[in-house]
């Protein structure tokens, strides 16, 4: 869908973004439009373009050729814009209700133009402000069951699946996860960022061979298991929500990866929020975790029974094996995520936003302990166990 | 390296094969050459071209656009010729002593021109005729340790590895294995081919949920684990040997797959040969199996310690975990291979060549029993246990 006269990548400005949407007839030539850059500015430009009279609006998202989080020195392939728009369009085949509509994409410009969701709130911010999003877990469970099942070998002919694996090879973005989630936090690496008050616990982690062994095995799964097209970055900052609606955004980290990864990231970020709350306020988060798994499990099972093309799909125990492995991996991936969000490069506001230093350090110490427990007990922790696990880290 | 004026694929003849090698200056224009088509004719044309005066010779191998084994109705991508020559050239970087030299390849013609190894014997035929190949296991163990280690994430930067995964996506040939090794033999499928005297055992297999569950899990590993560039078809018919030399040929099934697959196929084919021999003659085959694993394990360990780029490579227990998983998977893959070579589409001469019907049926019944045991006991069978396992299938 490239515009034939846009042959060279240039970062858009508020003015050129408006020109683009008009050229594409997404707005009429004579409409009066307002354009604001609203991105958090790490990896992308995000323009919101609004006709203030009709309230019609849309989002123009453009990838930048570097990660701003560490300055311009970390170059990133613009191909991630294509990965993102391709992934959104594949997800929309199965669960259009849970992703923004894509109106246009251009690989050269690294641009995706999509539905404006700014009437919703980023769920991390909402959770921090006390929102509970009653349908969040129902929706995320359904979202994951559909995208994972329908992009896996259980539902796609092997040749077609292998072409998708190729299409979604995503070295730059995977590398960020390989380093920042699975490697650096477990070593004395200069990307790490932690409060000096945690040094004792962090150094203990670096010397904990049993925990590092589990991290190594999970990293290997991330590097080598091409089960399904995963979102790749499904934390609560990648989900827009209100009480009735859930929209998963930003799948620029999408690639063919292990079934449990997205689930693990999501669960971890709910746990990180729980650690920021007093015990009596955490209950709805454990309910969300249990429900995410329950909905995932029942939905995946329903799709498997309805649409599996795998000859062994009726073999006794096979579906249960796949589900069990997915949950156990999710627990392990959650362990890595909880740890890296506490001491690695990219933190979460749930913990960093605790203003009292002692309370903040306590929450972070508990996060480290929790992450280690998740890594060490992947095979035995059920969704129901997580509440007790968090609460005994006091 | 394509010849610019060969833009269309045509099957070579003995005459055009000679023209090709002369045009490439692999022989002089005025040399008198003899050319014979010597392929077994399943998937490829194989021309041996010889100057009878100088004894200089080489092999011109050309992929056919279909599998002759099931008639022309099974089309196969010519891209496998590129896969084969690319794989041979990658293997040659690490273990040139164990693969034929490649002189030329052309993707359009689907041709690879390589070293003539006809002074050696296909090791399956040699084993059947009573040869023992004293260095076979040493060489195969070294071959596998090198190619698997050096093409894995343990040795290659993740971006480069992902490009290789892409380059070696091999849907047509993988599909043959997915169907004929991992699926059809476990179901009443029309590709199966077994003697009527085995029907009772075969039907029991089709109803054995525990065995089918293990086959399903192994098939999933084959479909989704991109650990390293594997040969993909490493049975004893893919290995040329004499008492001093071993050369692995035909990696047209190569792709990024699980570490244990090649090892499992090789071990399975030694076990199939053992089943064709009286008990007192089998000893060297078990020695070969133990030695293959021992050499693989020590060589892989040495390379890991010397050249691993993985941050966790020094983490206690990680190398051992990788090795243990590789062996356990190999046992499982060996189980699938033993079964499919007995009742699936592609048999082995080791068993089919037993002329006495009762002896042949007994050997095949034992193979089925052995295959099931391998599948059910992947986690406990050590290399030393295989002798007893075979011998108690009587």
C-alpha cells in the first residue's frame, strides 16, 4: 500500500502527518485538523490527528530508526513498523474487538495509520490510579487463546506457518528482550538500573546459580521456540482499556515465539501492581490472574476441539500437555519480567511511583524475592498459588 | 554463482551434464569424459562424470521437481538444491573432513557439483554386508557436535542466527518428515506400508495413547524448535564411509531444528541394523552408539567452553541441561524413526532384506516394541541401556 512518491524515509512532523492523511483521503482536503505528537517517545513518533468539529480522529504512528531510551546510539530496524501493522492485521482476523483498526501502512515510511483509542486509558496508568477493569482478564484471555491457537501449527498448514515464521523474523526487537529481560538483570551489566538500597539482594541474585539456570532455560525457549505469533511485549502499558473495552496495542515486538511468553508478561505486570498495593487491595489482581488463565484455558480448548488440524489433537493428554507447558513457561517468563522491571533498564511506574523510599525499597525487595520464587517453582505453582506466594514475600 | 545464460530449469542428461562441467572449466574442453546417472532416483538426478585416463571425477547432483518415490504427484521445491549446497558449505566451515567438497552450485538449475565419493560405500550397505567402520561413531559424534554447536545461539550472534533460520526454512522437505516420520505411522494412513503379519502390533500402536502422546510432543519439537542447523535426514544411507573416512551427504532436509534429531536418526538406524543381526554380532553397534554420544558430549563441551558467546554458559548446570535434553530428545526421535522405518512409507534394507519371512517378521515386531520403549522411556534410558533394551525385546 505504499504511496508511490514516498520513496525515502523521513520522520514526519505535525504538518507532514496532516498532509499524509489528507493525501490518503482519510480526511477531506478542506477539513481543519489538529495534530499533536503524543508518543512516549522511546521508539516511535505517535501523532493524534483530530477534526475538532466532527470529533473524527486517528493515529499516525511512525517508527524511528533508533531507540531514544538509550539515545540515538541504539539503532533499530524500521521493519518493526511492518511487523506491527502485519501483526495487528493478523490479530484482527481472529479478535478484531481487541486490537485497533489499521487504515493504512507504508513500509518505506515505517508508518501505520490506525484507530484512535485515546478515549481509553493505558491500563498500567489506570491500575495505578485505582481502576480495576472488570473485563480485562476475560478479554486478554480470549485475545491470547485466539492469536496463539490460530497462528500455531495446531491451526495452520505447516508450509503457511513457516512462511509466517519467516515474515516475522524480528532480530532487533527480539534482541532487546533477549538482553534486557533474559540476560542483563542476571549479571553485573551496565544497562541495569537499581537503587543502591537493593545492592545486597541484586548481588545475591547474580550469584544464585539455581535462579540463573532457570533464566538460561527460559532465554533458550525465547530464542528457539517458534510456537505461535506472539505479541512480544504484552505488559499493562501495551493495553488500552476502560470498564467495557480492552485493546491490545504496539505489537512491534511480535515474532514466532513460545506460547507462554505473553501470558507471563501480563501476569508479571499484574503482580508488580499488586506489590504496590496494600494487601487488602490486591484481591482483584489475583482474581484477574486466575481468570486470565481460566479464560485462556477454556477458550484454547474450545478452539482446539473445533479447529485443530493436528492429527494428534485427539490423542489423550496432548492438549493438557500443551496447556500445562504454556502455564509453566508463563510462570517462568513472569519471574524474569518481575526481576527485570525492578533492577533492569526499563522500570514500571507501579513500583518506581511509590514515593516513600522505605516502602518502595520494600516493594522492590519483595519483587526480587517473588521473581526468584516464580523461576524456581514453575512446575508446581498454580494460578491460585500466586496470591499466597506474593503475600508470603513480606 | 549462476551461469548467466541458464535461466530456465531443465533436467540434465548425461550429455548436457558433461557440457555443463566443461563450460564451468571443471574439466578441459578436450578431455574425454564418461558420464553415468547413478542416483537411486527418488528425489534427484546424480551424474558421475569421470575422465577415465586421469581418474579425475566429480558428481553433478540435480534436484527433480517432484518425489519419484510416490510418482510425479508429490511436487517438491527445487529450493532444496540450494538448501543442500548451502548446508554443505556451512558444515564445511567447521568439519570439512566430514562432508564432500562443493565446487559449484546453481539455484536455477538446482544443481550442486561436488566431490565424487564413490570410492567409499554407503554405510547402510556396508553395515548390511558385515562392515564395522571402526571410526564411524567418532566421526559422526564430532560432525554433530561441531555443526550443532556452531550454528546455534550458543555460538552465533542472535541476528545472524535468525537470518540463517530464515535462509533454511524448508517447508517441502520438513513436511515429508512431519508426515512420514511423526504422523502417518501412528495412524491408519494410506502412506503406511507394512506386512500383513504385523497388523496386530500395528493396530495396537495406533491405539496406544501413551506412545502417541510422546510422538505428538516430539513432532511439536520438530515443528517449533529452531536450535541449530540440522542435517535432517542423518540415517546410515546418508553417510559414505570406509575404515578411515566418513562423509555425510545429502543435507537437502537441512533446516533449523532440535539438537537431538540427527543423533536420534543415526542411533535408530544403528539399532535397526542390530535387529537384523544375531545377538553375538551386535556388540560393535552398541559400542558405536555409546561412542557417538560420548564423542558428541565431550566435543560439544569442549566447544562450549572454548567458543560459547552465551552469557549463561558458565551458569552451573546449564551445559548439562542442554546435553541431557539433547540425549533424551534423541531417544524419542530414535523411537519414531525405528517405528516409521518398519511400518511407514520408507523402509530400510536392514530389515526388509531379511529373506526368511519368520525371521523378518520377528525382527520387525522387535523393532516396533523397541520403538515404543524408546518413546516411553526417553527420560531414563542412558546410552549404555540400549543393548539390554534391544535384547529384551526378543
